[in-house]
């Protein structure tokens, strides 16, 4: 936990600044060998009001990082209790020391969800939603020519498919995908020495546009499966 010179170090929104500071400190293990501070201690340390610390602690509790117990005060919860679908928690995890194991787990989750999302997009996506998928692919092509951001284009493609699935649970997965893909794509691009295969993504798009559910599912599974293979090849057990 950083010792700020003043509360200005937390940014303009003190509550979210404190949330980010404490969340990152918890995830990186800074409280593994020391008790979590009281609200009074946090307020003094960060030079903020008790109401700001109380709200930040409440938000961290909702994310599964903290819990308040009678006579024990506020304690840090074990990793298994953290809400890994919370984008803040996921971001803090990905920002700490890089973990290939976490990256593998994320892509195992993707391969369980995104192929079905692609199949649903082929079945239920309307013309506007399918156009967004094509737009994402066009951005990837432009990025290959240095005319767009490679990372953002890839994310836009995958998020467009989740939206086109029309499944509200898959659609809400978009923020998790966008957050974690930033690390996944950087890792795989670094290993391959190039950006994601536009042709592989085009195969997914073409299958969805053709309303071929089986092909959409298979091509998306192959795309993410290649990422898992790349992770295993780069980091054999």
C-alpha cells in the first residue's frame, strides 16, 4: 500500500482512488503478514474522511476481498472468495506479477463460452449486430496496416460476438473479456511475434454471417484453442 504524500495521490474521486489503492495492495499480498487497517487508520494514513474509507471498504467487501467479523474486525479474504468476474479484481490480478497459470485459466473459460456465443450469434444476431462483428474484423485488417489499434480492434471483434449472441449472461461477460484480453493478446502476440490471425477471425465472422452455427462454434473453438496451445508451448509444465 503506497504511502501518499497527501490525498491528492488518490486522484479526483477519493473513494475510487482509495478502492484502487487498497484493492491492488490486497491482491499483491501486502496484507498477508499484517492485519488490515481499521477505518480510522486508513483515514489518517490516506488523509481522507471516515466516510470515504467506509465506502471503499464496503466496495471491497462486495468484491469478496474483505469481510467484517465480530471481534475480529475487517480481514482479508482468501483468494478463493474473490469475485474473479469483477473487472477491478481481474485487472488487479493481471497487473500484479504476470501469471501464465491465470492466463491459461482465463482462456479455458473463454473456450467454454465464446464458441457457444458465436453459435448463438449465427442463429439470433440481427443485421446491425452482425455488421458490428464485420466492423471489428475490418478494424483488425486496418490495424495490420497500422491504421488502427491492434488490441482494441481484436477486443471489439470478440465483444461484438458476445453482444450478437443475444444471451444477457454472455453479453455481461464482455467486460471480463475486454479486461483479460488485454493481457492475453499482449502475451500471445509477444510469443508469436505478430498480431492475431485475421484469417482465423474472418473464418469465425464468415460462419456467423452465413448463419452456420456449427461452423461458428468450431472456428471460434479453434481460434481460442490455438491460444491455449501457444501458452502450453511457451510454458511447458
